[in-house]
């Protein structure tokens, strides 16, 4: 028979022996987390493999406008995991408004992501800003001034002048995302590189607009979001504090398993810092290490529920 001391030594030994398998397990983020930049994957299972792999309880999916059936299948097979979906359609086509209006009728809760080779203040996106305001749904736009590859092109250009859009469409809830949105946390961004490094020069357009306009929110997803929050540790805590109620967690991660497997930054050489890593995990770890548990919950759960009106 074991005496008390031997018994507790045995327990300690068991705990130590089980460490390797615990290290393999998905991280525990201390509560539910919703990934609001989850591109819908081919099969219901593939979505869940990623969520489970990175310990994320729920997703808000970005899809094409005609994805209602795929969404229904996912919801049926994995009840409660998907809290909503945004729809996208080719906004350069005249039928875009009708298609997106129908998607909202079919259950989509927002527009996005809208990633097209147009100007941020051009007629195509202006029509969408107006429609999103009319239908009272958020609109998520990919802003990018520098191509990642010779053939990629640029998207929703001219973010530095986006204040005019925030003024022109006061009822529209804008969600900023991608390279130019995040590079502009620094006031010295010159539309010259995709992911600027080094110290952030205070007073950047993004920081200012998030502070000044109640109708602009920020999507923390992708290498762009992670890079902006990683480049200057003196900048990040204050930025997250200032905009604690305006920032919404998402991953935009393309890894297959929630552990960095598969091709996680394909076709994007500038994002190689996150190659082989799961963006969902990386950004959650960064947030967890930077903000209080209350703020973490806001960024990863509450803000999305309020701004996107999520429901299972
Ligand atoms: Zn994007
Ligand atoms: Zn991942």
C-alpha cells in the first residue's frame, strides 16, 4: 500500500508523464472564441478540423452569395459551431446588388469579404456601402495597395482617404481588413510595401479613423493584422485598449488542421513569417499575452456578437 507521500509522488509522476499528449492538444483560450474571418471550406468536416485544431469554439464564415445550402449542411452536421455568414459577389457586375440582397434574405448577416480591383471610393464599392447601410448589415472590405505577386493586382485602393466614405455613409458599418488597413496604423505608411516592419509612428490613419468614427471597425485577421500587432510591442497594448470595443477577432487562416499544416500562406511570399503556423493560434496567443481577460473576451467574442448580431 502507498502512504500519502508515495501516493502524491505517483500522482506527480502521472501528471508529468501525460505532458507530451497535453502539449499536442488544442489550446484552451479560457472561454468561447469566434473566428470571424473563416473562409468557408470545401466540406463541413474541413471547417471543424481547423476550428478544433486551434481550440476555437465557433466561426463566422465568409462565403460566396450562393452558399446557403453549404451553410445549411454545416449547421445541420455540427449544430452550434457556425454563428453566421457573410456573402460576397462580383461587385463589378450590375447584378451584384440583387445577388447580395437575396443572400441577406437567405440568411447572410453581412457583405464580405469584398476583395476587388476597384477604388475604395469608386462607384462599385459606393453602391455596396449604400446597400449595406440600407439593409443594415456590416460590410467587410479588403484594402491592399501593393500586389503580393507580379500578377495579383491591388484591391479597394485609396484607404488613406477613406474618411470621406465614413462621412458619406454614416449608417453603414464598415469593417476594415487587410494590408493597407493595417499598414496605416503607422502614419509613415507610403503604400510602398505590403507588411511594414519596425516601430509604428503614432497618428496613423487607421488609428485615427477608428477613434473618430463610430461606423468603422477593424478585423484583426490575417498576416496583416498579426503583423501590425507584432511589429512594435510598445504600440500594441495602447492600440488594443483604445479600440477595445471596435476590433473583432478573425484568422483568415488557410492552414488545414489548426496547427499550421498544409499550405498556410500560399501565394503570399510577404507573409512567410507565418508560413507553417496557424494564424488563428498566433493572433489569439498575441492577444492573450497582451490584454486582460475581460478585453480578450470583448475582442474574441462580445464585439462580434454586438456588431454582427451573431446567433447560432
Ligand atoms: Zn482578405
Ligand atoms: Zn490555421
